[in-house]
C-alpha cells in the first residue's frame, strides 16, 4: 500500500502565517494572487524534492480552488491529480448571488 503525505499551507496574511510575519509585512503588501501562485510553485517544488516525487496531487478548498486550478493548467508537468472542494467558478457571480441571498434574508427578518 502506498503512503501519502499531506502538506498543508497557510497562504500569506492568513492564520499562522499572518501572526508569524505581521511585523515584517503588516500591511499585507505581498498578499496577491500572482505571489500566491509563485508561493505554491515553490511549495510544490519543495515537496517534490523532499519526497522524491515527479508529480504531486493538488487539493484546493474555496479560494484555494482558484489557485489550484490555475496552477494545474500552468504546471501539468508537476501535478498528477487535482482535487477541488467547493470549486469557485465565478467570483463575480458568487458575490452577486451571496449579496442577493443576504438581502432576501434581511428582508425576511424585517431588516
């Protein structure tokens, strides 16, 4: 039976990464999409080298699916499989649907 190793990643300006680096990057000036893709590429390269693997499996959740799907398209030579949980399809459409849902709930609550 093959063994799997899971590598979790806190993106910049989130969770432990934020608290570890808040004095270095307090205004989150490095937290943008292209930098996140570069960070992901470095993480993938590290994992491939560390665990002696040609390819890795990428799993993304919510915002991570935006990064993951873009990364897989750009680096098919480094990724064997892609798993999406809560795949984001359209950020702008999702925002509109969320707004309309919140508005409807507020009206029902008498707001």
